C-alpha cells in the first residue's frame, strides 16, 4: 500500500462476509446453508503492502431459519483469533481493486496432519473452554432433535473486489474447507454433514466505520510469508 493509498483507505472498517455452502445431512438430504459474519477490520500501511487486521464480531447461519437450525455460541466466536495479513489495494484502469488472502485458519485442533475424527486425538483442543473437545455448535433438526456437536475445522478464505464509491465489494473464494464432527451430545447428532462451499453464491462488502464489537486496538503485524 503506497503512502497515497494508505492515506485514502487506512483506518477502521466493517467487513461483512456471506458464505454459502452446500451440505448433505444424513436422513434429511441436501441443503444450502448461508452464514453471515461481521468482522472488525483495521487497514494500515505496511512495508511494501497494506496490512489488514481483523476479528470476528458475530456469525449467524440462515438467520435462525430453515429445517436445520444452527447456532454459533458466543464462546465459539470469542475463541476465534485476531489475525493480520497483507492486502493488495491498487488503482487499475481508473478504479481501485482490493484483494486479500486471510490465510489458513484451524479451529479446535493444532492443524498438523489430516483433520482429526477422534475426540481423543492428542491434536484436539478445547478452544472455547467449555469442557468439550474442539468447538461447540448448537444444532436443532427434525427427527434428530436439539443438542450440541463438537467440531474441528480447517479453512482458508480469499476475497477480491473493487471500490464502488462507498465500499469494497466482490467475490469470496474458499480454496480449503474441512470440518469433522468429533462428538455430540446425542448419538443422532454425531453424523455430521458433508459440506462444500458455493463460491458463486458467496460475497463480501467492506465499509468504512467501526464494527459493532468495537475497533481493534494495538499495532498490527503482517502474517509471515508462507
């Protein structure tokens, strides 16, 4: 991010990401799930590039509607790390472009080797500190009932778009998405869905201003190369 770009775009932003996945749920069939996440973002000038620092404020899935209802508890959100990474903001053909790679994020385990399937795997962590392995998600489904599932995840998200005069907006790609249900409060919930991202239905929009969970304090540090 050159000095003129830093002056133009540095500061606090609110990022909204909508990710749509196609899920196959045993017994119930195939469903589209739509998650909407709000993130607090700060853009700063960096050595040779801009730096984006962000944290997740909230995530909702299908706004609590649909046959299968999924709730992301506050402890899950609180366990998500604050991350920093380079961004590419440049003027091309009279308009501003924006691109970022959020990097690989692993939740509920150490990220080494293949994703765990056993709650007793030594790589599994209780990231939300609730006494259960992995991270806890609340689920309610017909024929299955309501309860908790304990998951581990690995994923990577990239975004690219343009400045429309009020926001950066564009496409979301998820080159890696893996989730394993390693336990559940009831046996019927233990068979987790197979999930695939639907990039053509996913999008992001990033607008100036402080997010609902407040600004990000401190000085950002770029993610090391690789």
